[in-house]
């Protein structure tokens, strides 16, 4: 068994345990393997043992891997901050974009999404901890942006994404995750197609799952420590 296969098993067991602990079906939770700064060979290794969903933070690096692997069974999620000048690459190559936080970006993605590709699945990023350093809309701004995104024909509004501020105490993690879950439930009420809450990483995954996350984003625990040197020239 390779280290990546072993790590994937460990992470899946942790997801299963966290789900069982709060009475949820582990099948409700998608594992998104964050493969940023990792080579295409590492993605291929994970894919060979059944991992299908991969998250990339840097547009060009992600596009390179998508084209290099050319595997129609893999589902590619863009999860990094999106600059306007890179929106076309995301619209043309990725299956999902988690970081829609303004109408201008949503409009560009809609205009640039190829007809043949089908609608781009999008999540609205919420800045749930009100951190100035992070992207995302406030909860107050969410309804207006959701309404606008839902009307764009080449996009499919699937839900919400958030990166809460780091908290060491489980109770604090849970409180923030529950805020996100409440916003997600309201969005589901308004838009029945909505089905995805991308919330939780290695340090707060248990709290996110307890609150109702349907997708957790895990990188280092699967692929090992990040190699930032290899990403230095990607510049998003």
C-alpha cells in the first residue's frame, strides 16, 4: 500500500467516525483532496485507489494537471481566490468553482463557460469570521448575490463555501460551523437545487461534519506537507 492510499484510508475513516458520532451517513460527505503544489503523479496515485474529487488553488497549476491527466472520471474543483484575468481558464477547464464572492466574477464565469461543457457548478464563498484578509461575502450580502448567480444560465448554484478563522476549541469551531449551516439551510429553502456546503479542513473537520458540512477539503493529511517552492511561479 502506498502512503497516499494509506493516508486516504485514514482520512476516510476519520470522516466516517465523525459522521457516525453525530448520527449522519458518511456517504453524505464528499472528500475533496486538495492537491495544490503536488505533482500530477500524486493525483494519479490517489485516483488509482478511488479518489475522484480534487481541489486546486492555483489556476494555471490546476489547468496543467487537468490537461496532463485528461481523465474524464476526475472532478476538478477550483478553491483558490479568483482574479478576473484568470476566470476564463477556470470557466473552460474546471467542473466547480468554490470562490464566487462578487457578481463581476460570476458574470465572467457565465460568459466564458463553453456551451459544450454544461453549467459550471459554483459555490458562494462566505467570510463567516469577518476576516479582512479573507475573500467572501458577509451573511447580509449573501441573499442578493445568490439571487443574481441563480439567474445566470451557464452557472449552477450548488451552495456555500467558507474558511473559518482558526479556532483550537471544538465548541468555538462548532459555533461558527453552525452559523454556516444555518445560512446553507436558508439557501436550500430558497433554491432547492442547492446541495453542497464546503466546510471543514484537517483541524476543524469534526465540527464541520457535526454542523452539517457535505464536503471537507483535506490536503496535507493525504499528500503530505506542501511543497511551496513548486508553486512559487504560479501566482494564482
